[in-house]
C-alpha cells in the first residue's frame, strides 16, 4: 500500500512538472519571423521589429527574412505564414493588394486597409509608425529651374524628351507609372526600370531626367533634388504600419502591446534621417534601428 502511494506521488509530481514545463516553454517554442521588402527603409523598420522583440522577449526566437524581392513577394510570405510580421504602407495595400480605388484621407485609408486585411487574411494592422513615405516625382534643381518645373503636370513640357528612372515595381503598379500616366496624360520618351537605390545616382549623373522618389529618402536633399507637387493628387497616402498575423499575436502574449510602443515614434524627417545614416553615412540598418530603439527607451 505504501509503495502504491509513493508511485502515485511520483506520477503526480511528474504530471505537475510536465505541465509547468509545457507552460514555461510555450512562448520559448515560438519562432517570430520578421519580413521586409528590399530597400533601405524596409531593412531599417524590419530590424526595428526584430530587435524590439529580441530585446524584450528573450524566450521568443526571432528570425529575419529581410530583403524579399518586392511588395507582392512580401505579401505572399505573410499571408502564407512564411513570415509573421512586416511593415507595410497603406497606399500599397489599398491599391495593389486590395485593388481598391484611391482614398486620399490617411485615416480612412488606414481604416479600410485594416478591416480588409483582418477579414481576408487574418492579419492585424497595428498602430501606424507615424511617417508617410509617399511617391513623388523628383528632378534635379537645375533641370527644374531651366524648364519651369514645380508640379507634376509641368512635366508635360519636357516629357517627349525626358527619361524616367524608377523601380521595377513602380513601372508596373497601378499606383505607379501606368496609373500616373493615365491620370496626368503624360508619357515619357523612355522609362528605365532599375534598382530603387540606383535611381538617385542615375539622376545625379544625368543618366535620367526624372525619378519616382520616396519622400523620406535622405538623398533628395543630399543630391539637391526637387520634389514636384502631385497637383492631381494621384498618389495615395503611404503611412507605414506594422502588420502581424493574428495567430502569431495569440501565440505570443504581449506581442501586440510591445509592437504598438513603436506607434507614432517616427515622422517623415526622422525616417529620412535614419535612411540617410545608411545610404549616405554607410551605417548598417541593424545598428541604425538599434540606436533608434535605445533613444526611444524601448530596449
């Protein structure tokens, strides 16, 4: 009888230990995969998500799939579960992934995107980071002054002899050149798709006349480029927002609250400054992101 009691106690202790071990390791067994597109800003904000979780949730294994080749590749990765989280832009989600009409009000665009991503793909859009990295047609200052260019519709004066340099995505997207050309009724002499990083050196070296710049790119002031006013209001707002799969948020308690601490910490000027530390100063995106998080007291 005594042996039976001892065995029962041992079994009970084993069950309790197993339950405690399972509970304590439930978070540790989760791998959090962060994805990004393949340009400077995306590397930086992707690193922000990864480092924020690494430093605040040591039991979560963080993996990086940064530099995925294009917005659709990133979209497919998060909807399929290949990655758990990424930072996306409201305008891209609205017009490319959801294929909806232009919404110029930033709050309304965010609301529509948030609702549709949750309904269609069980992906939750969290608090916006605070900056709007919209497209903008840019030219060299001397070119603008010589041709009287201040707004995008002015490009009609030079289009028949002008070459546009842009990313491959911009050359194909509905919120890129195809839609812009239709909205403005302007067609350039030639369009040269290239890596987005090469656009700036190309226009600086007079290899192209116009580029589809990103408004938070530090090379705009560095290369003395002029952003032309989008006077027909073609480009939607592109506010940057972390998005996370809902099953991931359920599996990692506190993850949503942690990432939301990034909300509102960045404006256009600050993001341009961070981009410049990489593109102009030659810093690593990981180091730039980590320094920013330290400055914000988030790690």
